[in-house]
C-alpha cells in the first residue's frame, strides 16, 4: 500500500504554513492600532501649525516640516532656528542632540520584519517615539512588516494633517491654548505606563531611571544628565541580556 505524498505545508509549524495576511487587512489593523496615539498627535500637529503661522512663516512650511523633517519636538525648535536664520551647523548639532536617543531604538526595533530597501529606509526615517513604543511591546511581537510600516505611515499622516490644519487655521486659533501643550506629556505617560505594565517580571523601568539619577547626582553632580543617561542605557542593556538568558534557559 503506497504512502500518500506529504505536502510541505504539513511539515511546517502552523505559523509558517499559514499564508501571510493580505496587505489591506494589515493596514486596517494598523489603523485601529493607531487610533489612541493619533488622538494625541493631531493636537500636537495643530500646535505646530499654529506656532509656524504665528512665527510669520508661510502655511505650507508646516506641511513641509511635518513631511520632510518629521522629528516631533525638534520641529518646534526648528521654527525658531529658521526665523533666526541660524547656521546649518547649529541646526545639525541641535538635531543630533535632540534625537540622539533614536540611536538606541535600533537595539530592539523590529526593522528586520520590514521588507525591501525602500520600506526599510522609510521605516528608519519614520521611527518616532510613538512608533517605537507601539511596535516593541508584547502585543506587537507577531506583527508583520506591512503592519509596522502601515502604522508608521498612518502616524505621519496624522502629524501632517494636524500641522497643515493648524497652519491654515492659525489666524483663528490663539497662540496659547490651555492644555494643548500637555498633549505630548499625557501621550508619553500613557505609553510609559503600558510599557511598564507589560514588564512586571523585570526590574521596573522607572526604578532603573531613578537609581541612575541618584547615582549620577552623588558621583557626578556637575554632569548629572549625561551620566544618568549613560547609566540608564547600561542598565537597560543588562536587563535585556539577563532576560534573554532566562528565556533561553527556561
């Protein structure tokens, strides 16, 4: 009696044998994931547009900043630097100091899931704090590259639309709106709480940050910020390595 042929899909685990979800389905899922963060990005984009309009720059500058620069807090600084006609070297140094934290994001950002050179290039360009927080959490471990890329694109669309709308309505919106400047703080607070809740088994991240500040304050009070930042980064790396060893030994 002959043995029936065995298909290759029968030998693979279910996660590998199943076909990847359609791109449209992944994009819809990314849109749902972006809703909560988008509610924070829109008022921030409006604030940027208002700042640009009140600085005397043309309205389309907000669209250009949001689409080409896309660096959040640095864009607000860039408005003042542009109005003051600051040297390019000063602008470049400011951009590096403000966004230096993104270098460390590469340690855990799932760029390897994004396919194609163009996709990887855009994903690197659009790596914001919000995108990093959403794509490195426990709920995103099974996300495909399409879903990650779609999420980043939607985040930037929120930002561009908000900034453009704020610039166009700049004459109708007061320069200072109570609570508008707190949107970024509230957004990061929520993302931080979610990240801490997912890592209950590890040493809490706020505790690591507090210990780093205390050690830096006692040992190098004159260089508190860079020393605390270095200690905090080293502590995160040690925690990541120890977590990997525990998972491999389990």
